């Protein structure tokens, strides 16, 4: 057996994988997380708002911190409360984000459309039907996880400050989430204080040749030491820690064969991961095909508008500025369909039709498209929109409506979507109509008036 741990550089702390690649049990160190969240020692003081402090295990402490975060959405809270197994899965992924193993470029649902993040199935931590969202949302939830007394003050930012508060009787001295952030930031400087040479706090989360159970015990020892105070008897200490005050429990080294026996992926998890990767690939193909159809539709609209302008027929100059609605795209042929989640009914999908292009040519669309809306005069469309929304909101009502809609945003919505509601769209239509009226005298003579 090797006597020294296989050190992993700090530059490789974050997991690096390409889009749609599976995060395996070895990547997330599933065995380590299992030992951490399955420990039932009631050793940590939990300050849940509205309840007296009580002792809980680490799993409950961390789940409660996420649940009470100011950035935890109502949808997420309801799912955590209804499905405790999902709450633990979400907590495990959040802990990996807390320490930097999962960076903010990762997302965990295949229907993601933004190019700023990559999708990764995590079979071992996605066994429930809940959506764990993406790393940026998780990071925002973590950064807002404060104790009730930290809402209006700056939480401690160094291990020395945390220990000083604990020694002064402020237990817990800070939230468990902030404590982990601090321990990660000062991981190197704490190495000589609590660990043996060549091992530091962040190494506990990496695939090194140290037993998962030993790393989990050392992690819990560290959390108790700073969360409850160094003067308290640490229930996670072993004989080695008791003989060496301030040191974590003994870190058992493993041989390569023993290390390979931990974090073995079951075949059914790998198969599920492959299916989700294929679903992601189909979704991207649908998305690309939909973008090509949008271009063709815009070409058709522009060609029609240009022809009507030459013949001085009625035109719709505001059509190119209308907000684009969310659409469903279905593939053509015998290819299986993977539809992304749509919160409300998006309308029926029609069969494929030839798309006319400039010059009188036609081509067949590869996927089916949503039927093009009929050409309607701009003034008539604006008036119809106004009549449909005669019950106007005041400025206060609209502001309150937007705040509530943002709090209850569907978790599958992309981070970069505008999320406009019907009244916001009507407001934009009214503004465009006014702008059309203002610019009407300045329009060239060969363009028809828009109002």
C-alpha cells in the first residue's frame, strides 16, 4: 500500500467534462457524500427561523440552510418539502458547488438552451423526478444562505473570526454554507493546523487514495470543530485525533485495487446517463432546426412585406419587432421526438408545408413548423390587443405581478430568457404603435403608413 496520498493539483479542483458527458460516481465521489449525509450523529446546532435551536445531524443542518436561503425559490422549497429524497440529492450537488467541484458552467437538465453552460447527467444524484436546476442558481442559493442574525451584518470571513465567535458563545458562529466557503478559501493555510503534509481540506472531495469513510469523518470533524467550537468534545474524533489535539481523525490510505472498488457505477445508472445524453443531442438538433425555420419564416415575411410596399398594399411594419413566442418543434420522418418542457399550452403543431422563398422558389422544410399567422393590419392588431386587455393594471399592480411571477418562475426556464407575460407584451405593442405614429411623417413616400 502507498504511504502517501496521491495529490491532485488545485488547478483540477473543478470537474472538467464536455457537454452531455456523464458525471460518474467517481467524479462526484458518491461514496464520500453517502457517508457524510448518512451520518446520524446529532451534533450540530440548527438555527431554523421561528424555531428554538436544536441539535441535528449534518444532513438536516445543510438541507435546512438551503431551504431557508433567501434565493431558494418557492418551487424548489415545495419540491424539497414534498420529496425528502430530492432534498438530499439537491443538497449533495449543492455541497459539491459549495466547495468548487461543480463550477457555474454546468447544468443538470437537458432542455437547457443557453450556450453559456453545458449539460451533464448525474445518474447517482438524480434518482428522483425533481429538477436540480443549474450551477449558477445553486450558487446564488448558497450565497444567500445566512443565519437569522447575519441578514443585516457581514458574516465572518476567516477561520480565526469563526473560532473567536464560537469561543465567545455565539453558536453557531455562522451558517454551515458560509463556513464551508471559508474553509475552502483557507484550505492551504489550514493544512499544517489540522492535516498531515500534502493533504488539505479540499482534498477530501477529490478522488485520492484515502478511504471515503475516513475522508467523510475528517470532514464532519472539521465542521464540528468550527461550527460548535474547539472547546467542545468532538464526537467524530478517533484515537489519533484525541492523541493529537487539533488534528483530524486518521486518514486511511488505500491501494489502487481498494480505491477502484469504491464509487463503482451500476450498469443501470450508466444506461440512464447515455439515454439522457441522447435526449440532449436530439433536443439540440430540434433547436438548430427550429432556428433555421425562424430564418426561413423571417425571409418569407420580409419578402411579402417588400412586395406589398411596392404595390402600395397594406403592410405590417411592426411584425419584425413583435416579441418572439416560445415554439415547439417536431422532427420530420421517423425520428423520435424530444420536446422541451413548456409551462403552458403552446398551440398545435401543423404538418410540413413548402416554404416560399424570394424569387418564387419553394423548398420543403425538414421539420414541421408552426403555421404562420395571417397578415393583419398593424392598427387592427394593436386595437385587438388593447381590447383583449381592457382591464389595465396600475403601475403598483404590474410591479407586484412581476415580482410574484419572478419568485414563482418555472425552474426549467433558461437564465437568459426575458419571461415576458401577456401584459408586458401588450405594453410593448402600445409603445411600438406610438413610435410608429411619431415616425410616420418621416417615412419615405413609397412606404405605406403604419397607423
